[in-house]
């Protein structure tokens, strides 16, 4: 049974690795954080009700048209936040998602995160929060800022139970400010939306001299079977809610992010080790992976 589990898990990892045209190096993929959720991600993708392509039609997601219809209202609240420097990096090490990004300049302000509470969002962006609450398939949302020269390097997001929605609010309206998903580039434009699958390898670039702010939402993936939808709902409620991060002290910090400072301390030591001896660092990662598999089989 253990060998069956191990082979199935490895199969799910390789499924994620080979499903796109653009791939991370296999060694990096095997050690990537997305490996942890590879089996459940394979289930979400294989039972998806919509095509599992890098980009999906916005029209396949009922309710999202409300956001485009009201994009100027949403933009005005985002600009007010930006004027207060409220779209920012976390003040402390309490956002594991932010800390794990390969980023330059990217900042955020959370509007909604699964079942977690963000009173600061309701206070500072009441109109946007009200619109989001009218669309039940939106599970998480934030304002995401990418300044002039900013970028997110190539990566996969860890969970396939949702798809990513972006609505341009204030953008350069220039082809040099774009997201690239599985090798396909799509620029952001004011008032225009896109939906993409964030479990494909993707990156973001702002090669202009103008700031970019988008409304960024995680939209529940439509699935063909009710029981897989229930699994997705349960996983989001229990595990994704635990990764909530605050904008202000009044906001809820999930269990996972309460441990993030310890993660950050360990990660600083990891980076120092990597910089000191890259070859030994890579060998150590592989050895730890092999040891984990051996322990699993030995138990």
C-alpha cells in the first residue's frame, strides 16, 4: 500500500510537471512547494468542468461580470488605498504566500480570504467588499500592485481548486506590462478582465514607467462531480483559511501564518546555506527528500 501511495504521489507530481508547455527544471519541480498538494491538484484538474487551458473565458464564471461593470468604483477604492500606502508588504513575517514569492516590488491588500475576517477591508473598501460578497464563487481577493520595473519570477501556485481572476484597475495600458502563463503573454488593460490557471508556470512583468494595480481574485474551479466540489469546499475552509494574512492588527491571522515567523527564520538560514555552497545545498535537498521517502516506507 505504501508503494502504491508513493507511486501515485509521484505520478501526480509528474502530471503537473508535464501538462504545460513551459516547465520548471525537474529537480526544482520535485522540491517545489506544489508537490505537497500534487494529488489533490490532479483530482481538481482531472474533474474540471471547464477546459484545463492556461487561460479560460471569463464568461464561464457567472457573476464576475458585476466586477467589470463596476470597475471604476473598485479602482477608486484601490487608488485611495495606494495614496495611503496601504497596498504594501506585510509589516511582520505573517504572510507565507508573500514570503514565498520570487518577486520584486509586488505588494498587496487583502479584501477577502476564504472564511477569515478582514475588518480593515470592510472599513477601507466597503463598496468593493460588498460587490465581492455578491459573488459566492470568489473565495479570496486582494488588490495587487506591481510598480514600474516590478516582476514576479516564474513559479507555480500550490492549489488547483481555484482559478485566478485579474481585473485591470490602473495599468500602463501597454503590452510591456503583462502576465505570462505557460508561455502565453497577456497584457493588463484598465477595465478588462482575464482568468488563468495559476498552477501553470507563470510570471508577471511591468517593463514600463507606470504603476499597475489589479483586482486579484481566486475563483472556485467548477467541477463535474458534486463530491469533488465538496472536497474542494472542505479543503478551502480548513486549509486555505488557515493561510489568511492580515492587513492590520484587527484582521484575522490564520494558523499557518502564526508559524510564519519561524518559517522566515529557518528560510533565512536556508538562503545563507545556499549562497555559501550551492552544490552542497542542492545535494542536501535531494538527500532530505530521499530520507523522507525512506522514513515513509519504513514506518
